[in-house]
């Protein structure tokens, strides 16, 4: 029994439910639907990552299989994704020329590094570290990334390669001298966008992406778009992905990839995690973030050894998987069959696909990434969070192509904001309310529990950030009122204490004793009690100075004024 458990732990796909004919039918339909969308998207996202088109299909095959076999979310569609592809492009732009051999080698190493980081995080059950990428950082980065993706694809969509690098008058003059190329390219790109929007609006169940890709390919072939100078995908070699060992790169290049790999690992998992949460909520099933990290990490490593680039969980394809009626991970296997058949027999059909059509396929899903209203919501909740989102957004745009700097700055500001807030704990004087509880004396205009007693409550952990604040508050209050001879410290809200916290209590006890004030403590939580007991602090207090609850303390210490 233990052996079977261990096997399933290392091979989670052994937990898959046995399929029935009915579930296989549903999974087959859903898997084929996703496969028809994945093939053109994979090629498009390969171009976004600056990779050869074939690597998009490579990234959609073995990595997708590995991701679903070792992941925890049955319907998560693993493969090429917009944000991960953009991060690849941004990370490698300062280091090599897109689509060159050096670029591909760097992308392979980046995939291995980011995958290795995710695998280690999952293996050591550190999945919660992904929460370092807070919601404000995600909002700022994703909105900036959406703008960057759209702007990066506009030259290809319009057929004007130097639209952002030349003077507008020069661009207009060149376009006016030979308008046919731009018009033809724009017709393909703009027409594709229009059909995708209409299809999503009026025919959501129809495989519009596949239809538009086939239609554009046919028109490109019929009108000789490539012969007229139009950019097309070109040759894609048939056959399975070549399993490769990564090429040697310099140590300096390795160092450049480490920080980029860490950011990519965190961002891509955050993207996948949001999809897993939605799927789990709609299917009312649980998922394991650490197991999913292992699956995502192994998928990235597999992508690297397949000669491709980092993959991630795709929200749009996962949603389509659910919408099309998928019931289990078997749907992904049918999706992979589509990709495999395309690689083995139909790559020639992709030759005539206009690159402006691929640009439209990239831009269309990006519209859903825009959410500028999220900035307003963040500011309404917390000015700090709103500011973090804005700074992350601005730095991501300004640091282009090194997009990971935006995330790193956002994470740093999040940690600084967190520490600053926790350096200002809520420490108040309390007294007995009419309902019998201890509440803020100033807010509810309450008399003291006793004329000679100060009752203080700290609503925070007692540690190196808050210990000094508590000591200053208590000493200041006691110095201000010479009548005080007893201090009751209510620590029911303290759920953690460190060495500095213990030292604070020891120092406070000595200070109060020198002032002729007795110290009482109430409602110590078990985890805090254990630390105080191990430190020997509790032995310095007599038992009648320690109360299990605030009510006990009130009953014992309250006196008639």
C-alpha cells in the first residue's frame, strides 16, 4: 500500500480516473477543438518569442504532454503562451539576434533554468513563494506587457517594418511610393482581426482561429502573396522535435539568464496558477500548487531539450478546453494528436500563412489582458498597492526589452511596503465594553478598567519590527500617568514572536519593575506560549499574573473606582 502511494506521488498521472466511452467522446471533441486553435497559436507565439516557427509546434508537443502528466490540474492547457513568449523575447533581445542560432541556444537554456527553478520550488514545497508576485505587480506588469505585445506586432500587422524607428514623414513617403505591399499586408492582418472579433462575438463555439488561418493561407497561395514580397511563415521541417543537448554559451550569458529565468518562472506560474484556480472553482475540485510547479517545471525543461522555448499554462486554451466539454486530462492527449499529425504530414500547409495573420492571432487574445480599471480599484483599496502597480507598469515599459526589471522592482516595492506597514502595528489602550469584551478605550470613550491599571493590546506579531514600538508605547503611557501601578498586556492577537519580541518583554518587565508597576499578561496563544516557555520568560512571572483569557483577567483585576 505504501509502495503504491509512493508510485502515485512520483507519477501523479496514475491517479487519473479510468475513462469511459462517454468521457472519451467529450475529451476527444474538446481536445481536437483546442488542437485546431493551438497549431496556429503555437506558430504565432514562436514568432513573438523571436524563435523559428517550427519551435512553436515543438513546444506544443512533448512539453504539453509532460505538463499534464506531472501537473495537478487536469484541464490546464500547457504550451506556448503570450506572456512567456514576450518574456523570452525581452530577456534575449540584448544578447542575440532573433531567430539566430545563438538566440535559439539562449532560449533553450532559459527554458531549462526557469523550469529547473519551478521544479525545485515544487519539490521543496515552496509553491507559496509565487505569492511574492503580488496582485499590484501582476496588474502593472500584465497591462504593460499587453501594450508591448501589441506595439511589437504592429509593424508586422501593417507591413511597415520601421514604423517606430523612422521619421513619420519618411514612412509615409515610402508607403506612398509603393502602397501595394502595405495594403496587401494590412488587408490580411486587419481582415484576420475583424473576423476574429466577429467570430468571438457572434459564433463563440465556432473554431474561428482555425477557419481564419485556413482562409488566409488559401488566399495567400491563390494571390501569390509570397511572390509579391509578402512575409510568410516559410518552410517548416516535417518530423518529430529533435531531442537536443543545449549548446555551450559563455558564463556571462548564463548569469544574464539566471535573473530572467527566476522572473519567468514566477510570472509564468502566476499565470498558470490563475487558470488552475478558475478551473478548480468551476469543476469543484482541488489542485496542488506544488505538484503543478513540478509539472510546469518539467514541461519547461522538456521544451528546452526539444529545442524550443519556455512554455506555460494558457488561460484561453484552458477555458476553451472547459467550454468544449473536456472532463479529464485525456483531452490533452487528443490535442497532442493534432499537433503530432500536423508535424508529420501538414507542415507544408503552413508555408503560405502570412505573418501579418500571425500578428493578428497574437494581438487578439491580448485585448483581454487590458484592465486599466484595476488600477483604480487598487487605489481605492490601498494607495500603496496602486502606486506599486503604476511603478511596475512604468518600469516595465521603460526597461523594454528587459521586462523582468519591472517585475523585480515591483516585488522589491511590495516587500518594502509590507515591512513599512508592519513597522507600524496597531497598539491601543483598551477597557471593558458593555458587551464584556475589551475594546478601544479612546474610540468608545470608555473609563479605565481600574484607576491604577493600564490595559494595552497589540494587534500584530511581536518581533523585530514591532517590539520597539510596543516598548515605547507602554513606557510613554506609564510615564504620563503616575497613578498607574498595574499593566495588563493583552496578547490574544499576537500569533508569532521571535527573539527580539522575547527580549522586548524581558526589557519591559525590568523597566516596569523599576517604575513600581506590576505586569500581567492575558490570552497567550499556544505557539507564543511555547516560545516564551522555552526562553524561560514565563518563569519570571508568578502564576497569578498570567490569565488564559481576557475575561479571566477582567474578573480578577477589575476594581471599583
